C-alpha cells in the first residue's frame, strides 16, 4: 500500500496522530544523496481527525423524504445522498427516549435506565434499569469524544434526564452538560408544547450549558429584543454558533442536531405552512401507492415487494375483554397467551379509511398532512443551512455526516380510542381551520397531530408505527457521508442498529472503547452488580455493544452484525435472527394476534410483515422466542404483566 492511500484511510478512521506523523518522517528519510527535489519537498500537511455531524429527526417516517420515496421536497437531504449513501435496513428503538439512551450509551436501553420510556408504575417500578432517565451505569459517547480531544455540541431534544448540576432535584437524571457536551441548548422533555416556545418565567423545560433558560422571556430567544424562536430554525442557529465559537483552535467537533421536527404539535411558518395546499386531497391510499411506486423505481424495494397496506378498518372501537381491568385479570403478554390461560386485553381504536370520512373530515385530515409535510420541508431547509455553513468555513470535506429519525412515524390517535369525527370536523370549520399549524402565542399550542392513517403512510412500505414492534416503528431512513466522499455509493441493505452509530463515532475519532473489567460487587444474594461492566473515569459502566459501521461503509465486509437483535418496550417485542432472515414479533391484542402467539416473518421475502408464517415454522418460532427470553435475562428486562403502549 502506498503512503497516500494509507493517509486517506487513516483520515477516514480518524486515527491520524503520532503513528502517521512518524510514518511520514520515516518515508522522507533515506540516502543523503537523495535528489534535491525530494530532500527539499515541503512537510506534508496532516489533517485533523474528522468532524462528526449527527442529525436526528423526531418521529419522521421511513418514506417521508425524497430519497426514500416521499413526495415531500427534501433537496438538501437528496443532495447529501448524491455524495453519500443510503442504509436501508437501519433499526432503532420503538420510541424516542429509548433510542436516545441507546445512542448515547451504545448499548441496550434496559441496562442504562430507559427500560421503559419514563419510570413505570407497574411491577417494574424501582427496578434497576427502569429509572426513566440515563443512569450511572451508562457510558456517554460525548464524554469519550470530549476526553479524546473533540469539541462536543448539541442543540435540541434531550429526553434523558432533567436535573441540573447542583440543583434541588437530584433524582431525575442529568442534563447533557453532565454527560460530556461542552455546549448544549436542550429541550429536556420528550416534546415541546409549542415549537415557538413562549416559556413562562422560571420554567424548567429548557437548559443551556446546564442552566435553566426560558425561550420567549424578554431578552431570551423568542422574547422581546431577541432573535425569534421556532424550534428547527433556532436549533440550527445555535449549533452553528457553537461550532463557530471554537473553529479557530483546530480541534475537531462533534455536533448533534437533535431536532424536534416533525413531532407534534404540527406547526410551521410560511412559506412552508401553505406550500403543500391540496397535495393530499386524494387521501391515504393514493399517497401510499405513489410512494411505493417511487421506492421500487429507486431500488429501495424489489419490484415484487409486497407492502403493508394498512390496518383493517374499524368504524367503532373494538371492546376490551370482559375481565380487563378487574382484579386477578390475566393479561396476554409476550410470555403467556391463551394456551397458558391468559385471556385479557384492551380495547381497539377507531381507524377509518379515506372513503369512510365525511367531506369535512377529509378537509381536516388533508390539512394535517400538509402541515406535517411543511415541517419536513423546513427541516430539510435547515439541514441545508448546516451543511452550507460547514462548506463556508472549510470543514465539510473533513466531516462525517449521518442523518436519521429517532423512530418511526407517530400514530397517536387524534381522539384516543374515540371516533375523531367531531374533532376533525371542528378543525375543518372556520375560524379554526385557517389557524391550524400557526403560532397561538401561548406556551401550549393547539395539540395537533396527524393520526393513525397518515402515520401508516409515513411508514410505507412497512407495518405499524411508533411504539409497536413492527418494521414501521423501528426501521428509519439513514443517510451517511464519509469524510472526503464526493460521489454516491450503492445502497447498503445490511442490518444495522442505532448502537452501531455510537461505535462508529468513536472509531472515526480513533478512540478505543473502554475495556478494563469492573471489579466484582457481589451482594448478599450472590448477585454481582458489576457483571459485564467496564471501568471509565472511575465509574463502572456497561460497554458499547454496537458495531462500528466503518468496515461496512468502506466495503471490507458485507455485514457488521451476526448475533440476533432483540428488543422490548411496553411489553412489545421482536427478535431478528443473526442472518437477518427471520423476525419473531409480538404486539398485544388487538393489534397483535388475539390468542397471544408470536408472529414470524421471513424478512428476506416479506419485510412488509404481511404474512405470518409462525404456524408453518413452529421450531423456528419457538427457538427465537427462547432466544428473546435469554436476551431479556441478559439485559435485565422484565416483560410487564399488563402490556400497554404510551397512549
């Protein structure tokens, strides 16, 4: 291998340092009679380690952006694809806090405090791993990067802890500054009540660098005498300002753009608010079918791919079973079904198809999707501003860029289990209709979301949405551009996971993963509470278990994962076999099987999860359920006796 490729490869791995410098010096040494032009050659310029820009959307569906088949205009992300590549089989957690816990720590969420999104109130309350925030057993990639010479910045949603250093509250986790972020402007909770902020004096929803701030108050962003505040626009500006503060010192940076768009409440400014007027009047199926056609044309799915076509229509909510909510009820869960004497489950939801809607319902539903599309378009606009700024300051070529969503599309029903007709028709009537998606000037905006059916469309071509165990919940778009990459490379279909992002960041930076085994901590019951942990900065923590994507991205391997991928949240569960072929899947009835059995899908032919083949493959199914149970034991997960989602 010649010296130049060695340097290029080292830049890609983020491992430029003394070893490369030494290699360059040795390469310049030789016979004293060397030709003058060689002896007089200038010293080579050694580039710094690569910057890392990590961009996360909030509740964006698999097919919402143009590169993944969507009709929403996303020219900046599409341009990034032309210099990078798509990873089409990327997986996350089912909900935001769970994904973010795995991202920061690089390992399973049960181990690091987010076994449930927020602390549970059932039999799991108080158990290790169910604190509801990032716990002290977690590593933080931001801390590792900062200790390794990186500037570390974030702006946007945190959702992993809200107690500031030195504050009165000490049992609510920690803000990002305490996890290694040098500069941060963070929304601490899982959602903003208004994307335009309007925080009350003394509120504690946001922090900057570990101190509570109130965007909307006088002198603060969004308040009188200060810059305006719309979440996506503001986070972009803040992140740019952090990058610029230290750009002259030559150190690399990690910048985390943790956007809250397009999470509800649906809000966006002009021109995006009106841009998609009339675009969705044809309804759910027309938009879904057009997306599928584009996905096939783009080669994202094969021509014979069978997509999920949406849940069966329910014009009235299906009732709960007779014993639901009563003392002694035995609820169907991932460990016990009807065959084991467990029979109870909750009510279903009203979920109408387009043809069953009244004219006013259609008007409201189309408007929800128009606003949602405007939010995605505005998100893309801001991503373009970020990337252009890196180009303007000469850092883009030496930056690794990764974009994804935190989970699948949000299918929160507009009126819980009730028929949303009254709400939709009221929203379609003036003066309410014209105000949809606008800033009402209050701390809490109108709670506007786009509901079950549009979320299914966003998840195209996959099944189910955020919170469930289907591919539509845990498969998200992923775009990657390596430092120095200028031309598009072929799509990658290998199975990847959000914990792999963590390992990739550290590999790019040339930072070794902590590996010193933690000392034993055996209690009276003989349980070693440090089993599997490593030592970092005097803390005993769970190691990164994700796999670096660099060998995959560089083409030296075809896959980075060979072990089964297991997951559980809200009692919903899945396990994907190590070879990526099989997926065992469990959701509680009535979304899952009414008898409580585990479903099985052949992902090589049916990633849309349209044909349950568990009955034809009982040995495969039972074997995978056993593997899932072993996974749960390994990570300290507890299947709840009464599985139920977050809405």
